[in-house]
C-alpha cells in the first residue's frame, strides 16, 4: 500500500495542474536575456516555519531573483544602519506606481519605498562594504543564509541588464542629484544589477520566505539571516508595496506580505506559519507572474490563510482553576491541619495556564483574578504548560499582577523560568511589594508555603526542627500510652545527615520510618528525565510503608532536606507486634492511604484537559 499523500501536497498538485492551463501574460523581454525563459516553466514550493518542504513542478529550475532581492537587501541596510538612518533615505509609503517609476517624494527626493527600484538602489547603497565586490559578496552571502545554500550570480543576465538598464541609471542619477546617493551612482548601479541577477530556484524562494516566517532564522540550518526586530519592517513594506501597483488587490485577495520579480518569481510569507515560493515566467501588465498570483490566491483561499482572518479566541488557556479544596501541596498533614486547610480553601486561588498566551488569551485568563475575588488572599499561578508568552501577554499579566499585589494580596508564581522577561517586569513594577510575590520551581513547593502561612496563623504548624514523640505520629493515632511504649521498644532509632538519600527507586524494602525530627521529601524521575518532588514529610509523618505492605521495590527516592531523626520499623519488628496492635496500625495506614488517594482524585478531576 502506498503511504497516504500529505494533504498539503495534494492541494498543491491540484492547483499546479489546474493553473498549468493558464497561459496568460508575457515573458519580460526588456532585459533581453530574460526573454530566453521557457514560458511553460512552473514550480510551486511551500515551506512551513519549522522547515517542512512541499514542492510541485519545476522547483529546481534556476532563474534570477530580480526584485525579490529587494526586501532582503533592505533587511541588510536595516541591520547595518538601524531603522532611523534607513528611513532618512527611503520612506515606506506605497507609491501605487510601477516598479521602475522614477518616483521620488517631492522636496526631499526620498524614494517612496524600498520595493520600487529607486528605493532598492538606495538600500543597496547602504549595504556596508568597500566596493562592488565586497557589497555584492555580502548580499550573496546573506541571501544564501536565507536560502540555506550558497548562491551564485547569473553573469549573462547581469551583463544583459547592465548593458540595457538606462532607466535604472537615470534613477541612480536622480538619487545622486538629491544626495540620497552620496557618491557617483555607477558602482551602486552595478551592485544593484548583480543583486538582481542572483540565481535561485523555486525551492530557494520557499525557504527564504519560511526564514522570514520564522522570525529571520532559517528553519533548516538554524542560522540567523536578519535580526528579529527588522523582520517586522521587511514584512511591512512587502505587505504594502511588494506587488507594486497591484499591492492593494493582492493584500485584498491573498492577504500575505509578498514580493514579485520580473523573471517570474513570487515569494509570500505568512508570519509564524509558512513561506511560499512560486515561479512561472509569464507576467501581467504590473510585472507580476500570472500563475504565481493565482497559485497564492488558491493556497490562501483553500487554507484560509489571509492574515486578517479573525482568529477564534481560545478559552483553553485555563488548564485548571481551583482552590486548596482540589489542589493541595504534596506535604502530608495531620487531621487537624487538613481540617483547617479545607476550611480556608477559598482563600487560595490556584490557576494553571496552558498553551499560547497573547493579548486575548492573557486578558481572558486574568479575568479569573477579579471574579469573586473578595475572600481570596493568595494566588498560585502555574506556567508549566504555557507554550508561548508574547510581549502583549507579558504586559497584560504584569499589569494584572501589579494590581493584585497593590490590593494587599500575595502571589506565588511557579515554573516561569522559560519566560524571564515576565519575572523581570514583575520585580521591577512591584519592587516595593516584591516580598509579596514569590517564584517557585514547582507547584507543590508554592502550595506548601501558602498552606504553611495559613496553618501558622491558626497556630497549627509544627516546625521541622521540633522533636515529636510517638503520640504525635499520625499512624499511631488511637494507641494507648502503654501500647506506644511497647511499639517504641521494637523501633530502631536511625539518624540521617542533611542531603543524604534514605532510599532509592528499586531498592528492596527493609522497613518503614517514622520521622521524629527534620524535613524529608520523596522524589520521582519522570519519563522525560525530570526530577519531580511528590511529597514532603515533617515530624510525625511516616514514609516507606508501601514497601512494607506489599514487599515491592521502592517506588520513590527519599531525601533528607535537613538532619533527620527517625525510628525505623523493620519486618522483624512488625512480627514482634501483637495482633491487636497490628490491626490498629493497619487500620490507620489504610485511612492515610485512602486520604491520599482521595486528594489525588480531587486534583485530577480539576484538570480542564
Ligand atoms: N532588475 C530589475 C529592474 O530593476 C528588477 C525589476 C523587477 O524584478 N520588478 O528593472
């Protein structure tokens, strides 16, 4: 059986076959060498922003890039001089005129935009480098980074244009007249003709477009071709001026920033998603490839890719909204403590976010901070499942946090290490309230702090440095003083220094421990290799009892977070206990395990997805 054809490939093949019949338009001949192109050549290439390539037709056929070089060279000028210096020389207003119009703004002589020849010749003059060779070498190299391979110049097309490019020379002298070009234009014009004669194929165009879609980094080589900040400027001028006097119609029908060239290429970009390269030499009167326009139209229509298509607001950013009732720390608590935490559950709002946060989704999520918040004092916010946080979302979140803190509340932020700018903004904006905003590596640790505050206020918190007696052990509730004395007799005191490991995953169980003093925690390693703390123990608690019950190897590692004093109950000790003592012990143990299971279930039932 053949593998199923990827759906994108199928659509491209359909469009290609359909448009093959369209023989409208004329091959450009004003550069004589271009007239040699086979009018039937037709290639389509779509590359996703992560580098998946789909291609149909003549995608390897070489042709000259011509005007499609303009946005890329504009990018080099921006990188070399910065936006302000470039805008001093080339403006960004669509001229609505043909590509070769001698269109300079009245008074200053500034070219209307960098996509018409006057603006492009000026961009070329701003590429740093000594002499034609160095400038062109640099352009070739940068365009090669976009394409992901070394590019060369088609010498015969270059010569052909240089011999006949009188109109461009006229533009060059006009620019010199207005001091837009500061030197004799001859060299700059040669460099411009060479830039236009760089030889590419349809696949290169798709890859170059995908590099822009990917924020300036070639998705296949991982190499940066242009600084991220200037991609926005490049796409803006492509959006408003890339298709010359057909720019308005193009954006109306196709809705993607694009650039065409007289050899028959078109390059289109959907930021963050994909790039398209098309090649077919027959042009319409505006100088744009006839089939190229139709293919882009078709792809845009088929997949609904118009950049102004209004996206659906996603409400799935809320993975979980809850209180301490459903989400508790992994710290095991006594009965009285558990009761108190349940009573106070509504004081804590727990919010787990997920997916992409932009202005819309962040605003939606932050509404959870203002709804029914009267009795809420603490916010615990988890970013572990957030995939992206753009700058507008960072702005919305930090404003929401600032007003939450100003109202006298506290906030605990978990797992935001992938979004350092968020932390910086919060720390800067709420600097005087910074003791009220804390950052944590995991959610259980944050919840534990919050719970501790509640218990401390209620006088129900025992400090881990305190030493407790057996009567305080949850597992030994309900025993008489005499029975406890007997039990003490079969337990073995064992001490552990801070940082030591008491047991490891896979160890054979040799007993369980009562923690009498100090703090310990249980850790597991996830399939992805991450260490996760699953429980914290304080004096009065026990661990290692599961192995004693079913004799299976240890399922978690236990670490001493401070110096520990424990009492160990071995299998031998267990055997020494009478049936009455054993029955009570097992009943207590069952209750503790059932409580833990119930808590885990409550937590799971809260997950939105
Ligand atoms: N080299 C061509 C010129 O300047 C580029 C024009 C184009 O591709 N639209 O005339």
